[in-house]
């Protein structure tokens, strides 16, 4: 019991001592708060605040002024340049070594100019851009689109290849969109000149050689001069001798000859036009501009094929034309002849001895001279040969070339006879083969 009482007394004294120290402990804790609190991890610093970039200044562009609209003449000039460039590239692609000069557009005259236009210079070439053809449609659209499939050889695409070769002076006689006898002969000549397989058809190798024919048609506006040039057709030899010129008797004749095609094909291209009048828009084959006409070292006439070939100094074919030959085999010359005379505007002497039936019917006994013109019996051109009375000439009936026969000479369509005249000179050899 004594021990218990002693322990209680010691415990009581400890409590009294602790109570006396409580104020002192509170002062120590107040002066050192971090020691009383448990340690905590340091705070994660906040990322620095980056001020947003200042907004970009708003740039206001001045509105771009749209180009002024082109007038109709400027549109025509630009389209003409494009068409001429296409033809120039066609020429260079299909006839290596024959290059058309670059196309240059003459400056437009000032609106205040009142002086008349200067006449064309002498010696200027009509082959590059004859004034009679207006190859640019007013609205810029193609006059007649070709089929999209280049392997579809329909009438339009055959005509397109005929036009392309016509520009190179390989002629099937007239453009008609038909791959018939005359076209086959022309193709054989072209294939021979290019070293291609000779098939006579528009096979793949030949089409590759020619290239894509491009735009083969044009729009032409019939002019008052076209209409005024039509004249009544004289029905007798005597009446023909009394007119000043033997011109076209029908507007379709004039237009077909202008575009080197048949009247039937031209009418098929223009089904809505029954009788052309001034101001009508006509679609026609685009045979101009053409390659420059080459000079021939010689001509070769084939009686069996009824063709004329122009050859260079190496004997290569540089031009080809179908022709008509004498009906009477005894009147067909053969062997080597030469050119003796060239006449671009020949008249014609009617001899009653050569037209006995007509002379008898009209009571004609003397020779008569008929004036020049496209409906002259020898057409627009005469190339006289060394055999008297014989020559290469045009015709009043171009659609009959190689279909009908002559009295002895070699007939060509007028446009082809005019080319031959420009290819030859006096003394050029002409070899007539069986």
C-alpha cells in the first residue's frame, strides 16, 4: 500500500510540473510553426503566362481589274493566229523540210485612217492566206466537229485527211469524204513518197505519218461579189465566143471550186441552205493555208492510172493529181516530152474539125476564139507540151476528172492545173508512161 501511495504522489507531482510548462511550450510553438506542421512537397510552379501574339494586320488587296472584253475583230485575229499555227505545225509534221514562215498578224489600222488600203505587193504568195477564204468562225466554235474516236473513219474524218493531204499538194481530185479510187491512188503516192507500206488506205501507219488532221472545216460568208460573178450559161459555141468571159454559171459551182470539193458534198455540209445568197454562212473544207508550192524537176504521167506526179531531182514524189486522158488510145501520146509554154489565162480556139457534130448542128465552118474563164474548155490554165496540140490544162467540169476522157490532152481540176503551172517552167521534162 505504501508503494501504491508513493506512485500516486509521484504521478501527481509530474502533472503539476507539466501544467506549469504549458505556456512556455505554446510560445515555442508560436515562434516555430514549420516545426509543428508535417513537411509537405514543394508546390509545382505554374507555367509562365505567354501573352498571345498581336493579331496580323489585315491586308486589303485592291480589286483586280478584269481585262476589257475583246471586240469581234480581236477575237477573229486571235483565232486566226491559232488556226494558222495549227496548219503550220501540220505542214512541218507531214512534210519534213517544208516549213511555212511564221504567222505574223498585221497591225490594225487606226480608226481615224481614211486612206484606202494599199494594193497587195507584186509577187506575194496567195497560197499562204488567200483573201477569198475566211477560216475563222465568228463565235470561235468549230464549224463542224470531228468524231471523238480517231479510229472511226466516217465521212468527216476521211474528208479531214483529204484536206490535210490537199494542203500538201497530194490531191484526190476533190474533197468528198469518200475513200474511193481517186483517194486510194493519192494515198499510194503519199505512202510511196514517205516510205510507208503501200496499201492505198488510211491504215494506222499512214494516219500516224499524217498526224491528227486538226480542224478541216471553215466558215465562209458568201459575198455580193460572189453572187455578182455568176453569169448565164451560153448554150452554143457561137454564144460562148461572144461573151467577155466564161465564168461560173451557178453559185454552188463557184463555192465548190473555191473549196476543192464536189457540189454534192458542199450541199451535204450545209443542208439548211437551198440557194446561197450574200451574207449566208457556208461550211466548207479548209484547204487553205497550204504548204508552199514546190518546184518540180520533172512530171510523170501514168496513162494506166490516169495520174500526174511531180518529182524532185531525186525522183521523189512531191505532188500528186488525178487527171483525165484521151478516150481514143491512138491519140494518147507517150514517151518523153517537155513543157513548151505556160499560160495562166488561156483562151480557146474552137476548131470545127474537132467538133464535127456540133459544128454541123450550128452551121459553123470557121475557127472561133473563146474567151478565158473557169468554164473555158481548157479551164483556167494551159501548160503546152512539145507535142503540137497537146497540153496539161484545167476543165469546166472538175467533178468529171478521171471519170470521163478527153480529146487527147491531160485534164486536171482547175485548182490542180494552177498548181502544176507554178511547179514547172519551159523545158521541164514530162515523161508519159503507159
